[in-house]
C-alpha cells in the first residue's frame, strides 16, 4: 500500500490543480490518495473523480488550521463527508481573516525593505481569501530574496521573523468535532514542525485524545528521518494510529515528491486500515 494522505492543490496553496495532483500521484505509484487542502473542500469532487478514473482508492480530506497554546497546529480530517454542512461552515469561519492577514504580511515585509509583496503573492493564487504564506514565499524566491521557499520561512515568514503575522485560527476542540461529526478521523499533521516543549507536547497529545483523536502523522515530507523514528515512538507510547503523507505542494518545494516516502514502521497501525 503506497498511501499518500497529505498534499495540496491550487484550491489552497499548491502549484497544480486537483486532477493534475492526482495524475502525479498515480504516476509515482500511489495506490491510496487524499487531497488535503488548507481549510478548503472545494477540490474534493475533482480529486475523487480523477483518482477513481486512474484506479486509485480515494479518501476525502482537509487540513484545518488550529491555534493551540498561541501557535498554529494543523489537523488533517481524513475520510470526511465533504458535503457536511457543519464542516463546511466551520472551514468558512476559519478562512475568514486570510485576506486581511495577507495585507498585513505585505506591509510588514515592506517595512523591512521588500516592497510589493502582497501584489506579488496574489499572482500565485486565484482566490485572495485563500492567500497564504506559501504564496508570499514563492514570490520572494522569484524576486531573488531567497533561494527556496524553506529559506523564506527561515528568514522572513516563520514565527518571530519580520514578515510573520499571527492569526487566530479554529480551536482544537472545534476542529476535532467538525471532523468527527462529518464521519472522519482527526490526525495531528507533521508534529515535528511545532515548536513546543516536551510538557506542551504532552498536554497537546493528552487533550487531543480526550477530544476523540487517535492518530498522528509519522512519516511525512515535513519530517526528517530522525523525526520518523521520534514520532513512531510517540505513536507507540500514546497508542496512536499512524498516517503517511508527502505534504506535497509543488515541484521544488518540500523534501519529497508524492508517493516517495518510506513505509510506516511495521509495528504501527496505519490509520487507513479502518477504511480498507
């Protein structure tokens, strides 16, 4: 089973349309796929149709932005009902404020001598209400201010950097409820990306379990090989099911392409086993 259950399209901040992402996943040997755009379900019909036409199994997905302990955490909702009204309304509320934050990011970068960033970032998205830091990162690379999108985040857009603008996202309890009420499974995405202390991580995992969460991403394009092992140990310790996904956004971005991750450790329970 070559499962890739975390990636993005132009519906949020990916480079390719949902059907194009499906074709790339299939070409790379993916057999079970999910499109998980940020706070958006708009690409699900196209993604499912393309996946099924190519012979891939498909699970509807979404990646919800959550604020927990003053930092952003992402919760993947897997195998959700994409037509669920409560989930759709929750995501709409979560998206509110992206456009205003984008303007603020542009102003912050202008203040440190990088003009016209908001206008530049808009060229990478069809929807101003979905503008994200990734769109700014692409513009800054194109304009020569950094070598890569990861370099942009390290220098300009990460927490505490000159272009960082905070935003209050959904509550963890709300995100988990929306996902579960839509028939899906909440999964903590790429935990290795979050700058929490061991005590904070323990509190996050404990609260997630109390809310009904049972899974984390272990093997993901956002983790290093050392973190594969670290979060496999977390899954064992807490009894979490494990997920796997490239977090693919486009060519030249991220550590790995669709379908190119190593397998999950054999002693972990894959989250997809409940559906296949």
